[in-house]
């Protein structure tokens, strides 16, 4: 049985000291990479600089996380999970949607989530977009994360279908609607670019998802 507040299985033995130390080291590396990517950009940050900031060797970075593109992906994971880190987003979001009392409440959970996550990840996505424009491995990360979000939204679509909505839509079509309405670029344009308040953005997301998915 999974405990949604952690990434461990209920009843499983706690992590060993070595595992705990490895997790701390990995977090130090991701924190260092995040700080440098945000301040100096992806191209302007070297693995060596990240190693110095984290207080580890370059090889430790490769062993614990991977190359620069892997660090970029880990940076997004950490920002998206926020206070729930290292629990993966799909894990705690599944709990939230399943706890919703009806389809309208599921839409509310999604709208709440987009406000929450985009507030934490907006700057990260800017780094990813800039990196993807000049680096093939970063571009692959951007594509993979877009595909991952679409897969995750199929889970939300299935949850909505179980509540008796989505008539006339396949799960893939519903997932695409959630993906498009909740896209980080839409948040960036409306809130950060055009000055919408978070309340205005939240209401737009809620109404748009409700209409697109047939939730009344």
C-alpha cells in the first residue's frame, strides 16, 4: 500500500543510512543546479560550477542525477512537487482527484493545481524553453515532459469519466483539452505577461475546463 505523503510503501523498512545520505546529496545537487540555471542560464552553467556549488565532485553529479539535461528535468520535478517533494506529482494528484466529491470538484482540483504548480515552475519552464532552443538534449527533455504531462492528464480524464462526464470525448481528447488549457505557456502569457490576477486565471481555467469537458 502506498502512502501518498511519501514515496515509500506503507510497512516497508525505512531507507538505510546510505540511501538517506544519497538522497541528501542528490537534493544538494539539484538545488545547486536550480540556483545556477536560474541565475546564469542553462548554457552559462557548467557541470563543474554545479559541483562546486553543491560541494561534490563532477562524477558524483553524474552518478547521483546524470548530465545537464537530467539536472534540468530533476529541477522541474523538484519545483513541481514543491513541499511534497520527493513524492512524484502524479502520486499526490491522484489522491486529490479521487478525494473530490464530484466532477465539478475534480475540475476545481485541476484549477487549484495549475495555479499552484505554475507559480513554482514558471521560471523553470523559461529556462527549459531557452535551453531547448540551443541544446538537443534539453529539447528532448522539453518534449518528454510535455508527453509526460499529457499521459498524466489521461489519468485525470479517466477520473472524470468515472464521475459520469466526458460524453462524446475520448480520454485522449479530454487529456489534450486539459493539457492545452493548463499549459504553462498559457499561464505565463495571461498572468506574467498580461497581468491577470491568480483569481482571474483560476476562474478562466475552471470555466474553460468545465465547458471543454462537459461538466455542468
